[in-house]
C-alpha cells in the first residue's frame, strides 16, 4: 500500500464511523475517482461498480449535465422553504413525475431520503384516515421488507439488522415469505403468498389496516423477485378492504427493473409511490412521495393546518429538483430503461450457470438487478470478497449477492462483469461452499 493510501486509511480508521458496519477498520476499498460505471481506488486499482454507489448512481459518474444542473441552480437560487414559498424546479419536477407515473398520481411531496419519504407516506396514509374520522392505524408490510432506518421505518421490517430500538409508533403486521425466495416467481407460490397477505389484512382483533407498504422487489431482504401477478393480487386485496397501497420504489424506481417503475410490470395503480436513490442519480439527496388528488384533498380537514404536518428544512431543495429534472432527461434521452432491460438480460444469462456451482443456490433477476443467492451468509461474504479481488464490487444482502451496476453499463461492461465473477468463483473453488 502506498504512503498516500496508507495515510487515507489511517485517517478513516481514526475518525469515520461507517454505517451498517462492524466496529473497526473499513473492509472496503478507498475510492479516489470514478467515471461512467468504473471506479479507481487510491492505489489506482480499477473496479466495475456493481453497486451503483449506494445503489443510486443510475446515470453513472462524472456526468457534466448533472454537475451543470447543480451549479446553474445554485447560482440562480439555492433554496426556498416550501412551507411558505415556492420555486420553479419543484413544480416542474412534480409535473414531470405525474406524467411518468400516470394513474392519477398527480400530487408530490418532497423530502431528502428514502427513509424520510417512507415516513411521510406512512404519515399521509394514517392522517388520511383520521381526516376522514375513521379509526385505522395499522400498517401491513413484509417481514423481510426494508423501508429505511428511522424509527418508524425500522418498525415496518422484521429483518434482524433493521429491528428498531424504540417502540413502534403504530401497530404493524409483518407478513413472512411462504416459500424460499428462489420459488417465489412460481404462480402457485404467488397464490400462497397472497393467501398469507389476506390473512394478515383480516387478522382477528388487529383492527382495520390503514395501509400496505411493499417493495416491488425485496432488495435488502435478499434480492427477492416475485411473480408478476403478485402486486396485482395485492392491489385487489387492498381494494376489497379499502386499504391504501404504498409502493416503495426507493430502490426500484427510475429504470432499475427494466421499467421506469417496478409496479409498472404488474399494470397496477398504487395510492402512494415513494421514490429516492435514482431520482437524482445519487448526485444530491432527494426523495419524493406522489399520491392522488383524492388523498391530497382529505388534508383540508386537518384540524391544525388544514394540510400536512410534516416536512424538513431542505424538503424539495431547488438544486436537488434541478438535478432530478436533468437526470430524467438523461434517462429518457439515452434510453437507459431499455438499456437496463437489455444489459440485465445479458448479466442474468451469463451468470445463470453459477446456479449449479457449489455454494450457489439460485440466480435470478429483474431488469438490471441480478441476484446470486448463496448457500449461506458466510459463503456470500467470502464470494463477494473474492469477486472484489477480481475487480468487481457487488452488494451483499443477507445470503445473496446483487449485481446492480449503473444503468449506463454497456454490453462490453456486462460481459466483463460476468467474466470476472466466473473467474472469481473458479479461484475460490472448494473454499466457497
């Protein structure tokens, strides 16, 4: 290790507290620069970024259009508090999201992160019912779902790492998977899963549910892909009971699944959609919660403000909205949704042969999210480390490794990623199993 990299590592070890990590030195590379879908560490070693930064750098690194959008907006106007004023970028972005989402999803509230967006969506759903003088407080979610790291968001999850330290602010019913993740693309498994959701919604003595909160694909929960009819069936169950359906598109939104939004694979219309990560390609923080005018209008009955009692200092920051608009321009101009589908198909085809390898239980995917499920968490960790030594960074979620490169990755990059993963598995040999 060079003197420069050694000094950087020592500084990091002495002063930085890394999130979601064991106490001690960081186990990951010290990244110095990036371009497109490639990264270089402080020693000049090159990597294919199979994690898209924080799963958010959809348009790739170093995009001059996005950098210019930030600087141009900051020169014109930094921000205006949207609780008493307005600025043009937020209106233009809200209008653009309405056009992309369709289904009468026309009214957008802005925050800064996915966690804040989910918290806002839950508050909107709960207050919707209280504004209608209906007593509905319960939220239903997946046990293996993940919706953020604030206290309310953590209460929606049953994942060990996400369990909250504080009591839940609302009653939550969590639905367990009825089959192994690798079986959930099967129609019969989908029916069993919907039966479990129906039982949860009708749980005796639990009270009527206010909302269902669900991801189109369980990301942190192990890269779980569902049969396309699952969300359609869940929409039907919610309609039968008058429950609001909240779709968490924080990870899946803006092309990641090979559609602009994950719910579009099922042809449904949610009541609320939460978006973040890819909305600005990770260049600046932003999240958005979009709902229908029907939900929005109920807040006129709020007894304090006659509106939503929630917000943050930089909600709908002008520069963030400007970058989001530029990001959407790039996604559409460069046809990145189509590219995500094409490159994802190539990655899935190239990696599917791993399913018969010792230590690999399944290979599956949706769009540019390709999942290599391993036989154990330890096996996944060892394999991820070996793949990193071969120049590819992958994301570990429980016992699964996820390849989620920027949507700008090209065919050559996809082939290179597959080649490096296969070489890493050959190198690992009998030590991975």
